């Protein structure tokens, strides 16, 4: 029985899977966003247009997703609702889930251990494991977004960074909630359209042993920590601009604001950990790419119309899943 979508490996398992942090292509230089604080849009917004992938008369419509988005935005999805209603299937973004052998009861008993696994081995604190200059930057950002919290000082760098990032997003008028995905699934339910969930189930046969091993193991997560600090120091205002651009459907603006996403480094730290590699999680990204592409190609073979979602990174980059579909001979058209 599934207990959590991304627990032992943190929320990063989802991120690691296929770039589902919705990152845009990496920036070669910082984006000049000026000195004034950016205002995040609110109220009803249309969101972006749809990419069209076709094979003969069979069409796949793809909605590009982004995170974070404006917290107080109401997404007006009239075009999306109509496209879903006229489709035969809705394909969600690829995802990974962890099944615990023994079911829910076993999972409940593991929760205390899972929580403590976030902390550094040997009761070390962040100040003991992070270089002094990086810790000084952490201290400033922590004071700005979290305030006094001694408990977070016990965390491994990767988990401390994620908690700080989530709080910074919240305090910036943005949201990490997947409201767009929820709206798409509700629209499919209203129109009685089948929802396809491309998913890989990662089964942990001995979860207690895995947790003990993880608690003792070292993580190569300083790169994740450093890039998270850099992102929060330099990119908060640009995040707001991207969120606004998505809400307004301005794809050109989104393409003009790439950035270096810390989630890649954080995901690598988790997937390259021995506890993950020994259990077959190391190639998770490619496995999830394959399961999504297989679902899409099956749908394009049999459906006249299919609706799907993907992080924008896979639609705007030269090495994303949309590029793979184009390389396989499908016709691809960007929204106007």
C-alpha cells in the first residue's frame, strides 16, 4: 500500500524523477530584473497556451507547468477544459511513488525514524558540516525567511535548504502547490475522460533497514545547499516575473528568463546516495522519461485527441521530452 509519494528521499524523489521542479533551461548569465520589487499578479489569469504534437490526424495537446506560481492567482482554464472535454485521455506528468512492504501500519511505525533521518549523523549541526562562508550566507537567509529555529540547525544541508526554500517561496507571495494539476484532474473527472498516470512504483522491501542505513550514510549535498543559497540570494524577484509570465501566457518572457536550478543538484545528491543506488533508484530519471514517452506514443496511436502536462523545461529546452518526440518524427507546434 502506498504510504507517501516521496518520503524517505524527501520531496526530492519527485524532483529527481524527471526535472519535475518545472525548471527552465539553465542561464548563462544572471537576468537583470532591476531594483524595484516585483508585484505578483492576482485574480483570474489565463495561463499559457498549449503545445501541439501531431501524428497524422492524431493530436497531443501539452500544457507546460511551472513552479512556483502566484499564490492568489485564480486560473481561468476555459481552453483547457474544452480541450480535455474533447480528448479521449489525459496524461499526467511522470511520477515516482514508494511502496513500503507491510502497508500502512508499518509506515506509521516508521514515521519517527523517517523524521529523524533528516538530521545529520552523529548529532552534528549545520555549522559543523558546512564551510564557514556558506554557513554565513545561510545564517542571513535563515534570519530573513525563518527567524530563530534551533531545530533546523540539526538538519542535513539538503533538508535545511529545502525547508528554507519553501519558506522563502511562501513569504514572497508565491506557492509550490500543484493547483494546476488538481484543476486538470477535476476537469477530466467532470468530462469523464480517462486519466493516465505514468508512474514507477519503488518498493522498499526492508524499510527499517533502509532508514537506518540512510541515517548513517553521508550525502554529497553541499552543492545542493550552495545552489539553494544562490537561488534565494539572486532569483526571488525573477521567480515572481516568471510566475507572472506563466499566469499571463507570455511564453516569450519565460524563454527570456532562464536560470540555474538548484533542484538538479539536490536530486543528484539523493539519487547518488548508496541507499538509493543499491535499491535501483539511480536511473530513475531515464526510467520515468521512458514511461511517459511510452504512454504518450500509445495515446497518439489510438486517440484522435489527448491532453498531457509537462514541466516547461521539457517544452523549452533542446534536450527535453518534447525534443525527443520531435526527434521521433512527430510534428511539434508551439503556442502562438
